[in-house]
């Protein structure tokens, strides 16, 4: 009898690359979401940078006169630089809950009369006294002054809200501005820092700078990279294959 030839040894099955399908599916859903959030924050950063450029361009323009007939009301735009000659009245209000560098205070809103027209001027920020029932002392020049600043819109009053005539107010809105007999109640004038009647200005022109959105984008992209590393180590056999080499 012929001897039987020994059978060839069976090959071991190859190791499957993906070991955890639930984690793989979850990672497949999260990864594009994280990338899209990062791309969205980059887009928001570019939009804020463009807005900053537009604001800087407008603020660097030649200041306009707001004397009666010098400019049409429909031509007025936010951040339009203005210059006015006139005087302050003793009518002022304190816009409550305004902060600078973590300190609580008020923004001073005062009536300024120029060419027989009344304008509402935001002179800037003052620190609040320690006691809530105390108000800061506000001074102003009695002589005529030239002020420089830029236009800023008053916000629309919520439906049904009414303005109460008080020294301390909570918001600068159309109900408050409409009670002051202003030439243009839809606008206030925020003083420039170089105006000699300005208090602490340091205006925040946009709610978040482009750098903040780019930092958020970096965080989202870093989370996407961390997710890939987690998926490779926890849901695949790649670490085992690398150790066998």
C-alpha cells in the first residue's frame, strides 16, 4: 500500500480589520459632523473678519455733519462717523448692567443739542458705586463742544413694553428713545475715545472676534482627529497587526 501523503497545514484565517461595528458606525456618524462644525466655525471667522474690515473702513471715513438737511435720514447707516457742535443738557440716563474688564457699571446716555436738534449721545462707561441705591456722579461741560463718534441703532421695543421715566434704565430701545423728542430716535451716537467728553468707551463692535471662531474650529478638528485615533485603537485590529510585525 502506498503511504498517504501528509495533508498540507490549514492556513489561519486572516484577522478581520474591524472588530467593533457599533463603535465604527458611531464614529462614521460623528466624524463628518465634527468636520462640518469645524468648517462652519472657519466660515464664521471669515465672515467676522470681513465684517471687521467693513467696520474699520466705515469708521475711518470722513465724519459727517448731522445738521438739519446735511444728510437724508435714509442715508444714515450704522458705524457712520459723525461730528457735531453743540452742548449737553442736564438730561441723562444710566444704562444698567454694563461691564468693563469684569467691573459692573453704567453707560451714560445724555441729550446733546446741535442746531436746535436733540440727539442721544452714549458717552461711555462709568463704574457703579458699591451700594446699589447709590448712583455715580456725572459731570459735563457747560460750554459748547465738538463731539465725534459714530451712529449706533436703538433696538426695537418688545411688544407691549412701556418706558418708565427713571434715571436708571435697563435697555436702550425705541420706547425709551421715542420719549426724548429726538431728531432721530432710531439712532444714538457712541462717542469716540478721542472725544474730550468721552468716558470709558472700549466699544465691542461685534459679539465675538474672528480669532475665537478659528479657535473653536481648531477644537472641532482636534476632536475629529482624536475620534479617528480612538476608532483605530478600539474598533479595529490595526494595533494587533502592528505588534505582530
